[in-house]
C-alpha cells in the first residue's frame, strides 16, 4: 500500500506535462495527415508544384 502511495505521489505532478506532450504529438500527427491529404489531392489533379531538386534540375 505504501508503494502505491509513493508511486502516485511521483506520477501526479507529471500528469499535466505528459498530457501537454501527448496533445502536441496528436496535433503533429493530425497536421501531417492533413498535409498528406492535400498532397494526394493536388497530385491527383495534376497540380503538383514539384520539388526543389526538380526545379534545379532544369537550370543546367
């Protein structure tokens, strides 16, 4: 029982930081998914802008 109390007393102060970190990870994943959808839509309609290497390759 004392071990559980000690564990809880160590974990409770970390909870807000862990929650904030988890929300940050979730937001990054959502943003990456939205960007992937936008890239897929633009590639499907032929409106791709190309990459920097493709643009520089034509400068030779």
